[in-house]
C-alpha cells in the first residue's frame, strides 16, 4: 500500500438497494463474497445483529485490513464476523472451516474498488507508476506484465477481444508483440503508449475515456481468472450452499459478468428471479459516485 493511503476511500455501490433486496433480519448467516473495505458489510452487520453471522471474503489482503478496521472485528462478539482471504468460489471450504454447511444470503460486488485503483504498487490505475501486476492476490498466478511478455499474439488478441470486448484487439496485440522484442511492457504508462500507437488516429480522437480502458479490464480479468471464479460460483457453489428461500445479490460492472449472472438466474429449477430488469444507480448516486454508472444489481431467491 502506498504510504499516503491509510484510510479506505471507496464508496459502497447501490447500498440502499442492496440492503433492501437482501431482506435482512436478526440471526441470518450472510456472506459478503467481495467484502472490500467493508462498506456493504457494515450495514449488513447492523441488520443481522449479534445473533447473526457475517462471513467476509476477499482475495486482496489490503482490502481485508480495511474491512477489519471498518467493521471493528476485534470489538464484535466471538463468531459474529469471520474475515478470510479467499475467493468467493472457495466458499464451501471456508464454511467447512467455520463449521457451517449453508447460508441465508450472499452478496457479490464484482467491481474494482477505488482503493485498489489508488494502490500505486499493482498498476490498477492509469496513473500508477508501479509494475503492471493487476492481481488481487499477488501470491498466486501470473502478473499482467508477464502475461504480456509470454502470451502469443493470437492469445493476447483473444484476451482483449473476449475479456475486454476491444474492437482493435488484433492491432493492439500485434503492436505489443512488436514492442516487447525491444523491452517488456511493465508499467501502466508503457501499456497505454502501446495501445495509443495501435489504435487508428480517428478512433483515438473520438475516444471518450482512456483508450486502454478495455485492455486493462481484459488483463485484470485474465490475471485473476475472474470469469472462471464467477462461473464456479454461479454454477456449483451457490446452488450448493444457499438455503431454500435464501437470496443472492450480485453487482456487475460490465456486460460479460452481467450476461453470466442473468443467464444463471434464468434457471427456474434453482432460482426465482427477483429482478427481471437489473437495478441501476439513481442519478443522485451517480453524481456522488461516478464509478457506479455502469453498475447493475441482479437478485434471485433459491427455490
């Protein structure tokens, strides 16, 4: 963590809507599978009370420290709050360690937090000067800069096209392979420069956001195997651990994830879809927190 970043700055997205849709009451067992800085979990704890149990998971140790402080875990009754460094896809293992087999509610916020974007050491933000790592858990997997260095042109093209829905995938992949022959692309600035060189001038001039946005997204998803984690959660974990009548609330920020959640919740043998249309942020919230503009909340009840 950079030296000047001592307090979380992330605002929980769709907070009022999430708490309302989870339909919380005292005594419930609730999993926040992406606990982050604890913004949603703080309000969940108030609703489930001392007789309830909150399980907060995150792959990022920095975020878990923020959550521990935010929730005041040391001051809570024993067993009320469990924080674990783990992917939500590993939930059955975590439940086994705690001594539980099923849960009443689960929340997933699949977005990147403002605190992670502000962490200069892992390259999440465009202004970051650190290595282009992009992993939530730096102890596992391959950093993004290494992916850029070792993947073939066709593999890079597929990553950008599938995970980033980038229309200039082939040009960018070609430029990256050409550039890395001279020197590896190790920082955000170096990657942005390569992307700018690859994209046609007309498209560059018309871009409303950083032209490397989709490439960064694609690399982050690849480095963290995010879609594989979500597929495991939707396909096997949730149907296994969520009690009948239990609710799952999932916030996604791009179309790939949203399509997966939408498709999963269509299965009427498992789910009653409570949000035929996704819930989006109000104009008022978008003004306060621009990052929530693309957020979509879908909720379903286990049948």
